[in-house]
């Protein structure tokens, strides 16, 4: 298995633009997590899905953020409109059966100018 | 509300010596704790874990200690090697169906 695959690895955009981050979890894993890494908060959970259903989105900072998981092999995190304070590394992770050992992707580094 | 805290942003240790990374938590309902290691430009990778019914778990050079009364866990690396230089995150969960909450991370530097 190629592991958790995230794209793009790097994204530079201007304030106000829409950003879409993508994630392909490990085949067979039924839980998917989106985290954001910042210096102040470390790894901050944004949202997680079990069996493609969003379970807890309390970490999503604002309505500008949305996440979807249309099927077991794909998820997106969208920011619209983006702001400079959204600049961070966004990680996707997957696991089998909830909050056990998570396997992380390599991350998507977002820079909003 | 930071439920999992790593109060030391960085730690520097000499090769061959022991590295001790600390983590505090506030929620007594946490039942499972993990440590992850992260190299630059890579995602975090799982290192070692411990259930709340234990107070120690060992895997090679890595040992995790859990003190439930103090709501404190620590990761011991001995002997430390330059390849251990990375950011270490501790994490905790309340139940299997819940979410994994991470600390801020501690950057370990092991000097030759």
C-alpha cells in the first residue's frame, strides 16, 4: 500500500481564493482525520469521519472551512475564501476503527499571501 | 482548551545519553496514549503507545511511562542517537470511537 496520499504537497495562493486539499486514505481504513499543524497549537484536529460520515467537526475554525468524504477512498478539505492566517501544514490521516494508531500522509503546506 | 500539553518546545541531548520528553493531560477519561515522531517535510509516524491500565510500555530503546494520578506521561529514549532528532508529539484519546488529541510537540536534537 502506498500509504495515505495527499495532494497538493505545496499550495501558494492569494487571499480570497478557494483552496481544495485532497486525501486518499489507506485502503480498508474506515476512519479519516484532518489535522492542521501550527506552532502554537501543534497538531489540531479539524474534523474526522467514520465510514464516510462526519462525526466531529468541532475543530473546523470557521464556516470558510468544509470537508467532504464522498466515498471510502477520497476526502477533500476546502477553504473558501482563504486568508493568510490559514497558512499551515494540513495533514490527513486514516485508521482502522477510530482513534487507534493513525497513519498520516506527508501533508499539504498551504501559504496564503 | 489544550487538553494535551507539551510544555517544552525543544530539548537538546548528547548522543548516547537519555532523552526524556514530557507530556501532561487534563482529561482523566483518556484511556489510550501514543507518541509520534515527525521528521521535516514528512507526516508524523507512530512510535509507541500505552493503555491507561498500564504504567509502562517498552519497545527497544523507547519506553513510555504513565502516571495517572499526576496526569503525566513521558517518553524515554536510551541511548539517544542523532537519527532520533525530530519533533515528538504525544496524543491521547477518550475512547476508540472518539478523537485523537495531540500536544504541541517537542523538538529533540541529539548532538553527536
